[in-house]
């Protein structure tokens, strides 16, 4: 499984209660905590050596193996799409701190009535431009704890309660640091502005 595809799966599995990922029903961070350095608006790609294509071509011609992210308003509006025509939109908040956190809000339509769910990712900018927008970054999901086998029970990180619910902002940051592993990290790079994409 590629790193890019695992990020998409990590986004959806919490809706089914089947993922080792920190989630909450209410936001842990407020808009006032938004970072000064934000992702550049436009299309982002993650390298996948098993998926070879010409990224200069229109998205409509990209193969089914491609997954990309469209960022608007510095990460407030994020859309994930793939070459199979599937897409999912979330509301994002990029939060300042060490590490920086992306608080991702989406609607769980499997519940009646539908409800909002918040998931958490750590993000590390790799290339920050002069306008304080970054165009390359590492991204990984904030996990609940250690799992030493496929059927093993999760040993929660400090401050992470039952059901992978965080007890504080500090517990999310601490879990984010502990979750930073090579098999979960993916590197994303800005490809082009949305305006360019729309002209294709």
C-alpha cells in the first residue's frame, strides 16, 4: 500500500470506528489558533513510484492510480480526489505549534442524523516561500497509541482516552510526535494553482 493511499484510508476508517487514529466529536482547536504559515492554495500531489503519469496533463487524463488534494483558503477547504472519479471534501484548520496540526472536519453521513467528526494530522512544512505559504510538506495521521500486532490491543499514548478521544491539545501534539514513523509519513508537494487546473 502506498503512503498516499494510506492517508486516504486513514481519513475514512475512523467513520467506521476501525482505525488507530485520534478523533473527536467537537473541535479541540479554534480558528484563533490558525498558523501564520499555511499551505499554498492549489493542487497537491504525493509521490507514488507505482503510479507513473504526466502531472502536466489535465486531471481528467490522469490514471486511476492518482490521488490528489485541492487546497483552498490556506487549508480551510480541502478536497481529496482520485482518478476513479471519487472525491471527499473536508473543512481544515492548520494550527500553529510544534508539531503543527491539521484539524480535519467531515460529516459522518452513516449516522442518523449526520454528525461532524474531527480527525487530526501532523504536518511539517519542508519548503516555505517568501509569502509564508509552504509548497512542500510531510503529513501523517495522529495515532491513538501503539499497536504491536494486527490483533493486538492498542496501548494509548498519554492523554488519549477511550475510543481514541484526546483529553487536551497537548495530548494531540504528544501523540503526533509519537506517531511520526516512516511507514505513515507521506511527502506532498504543490503542483499548480487551481486556476490553471480549471483551464485544462
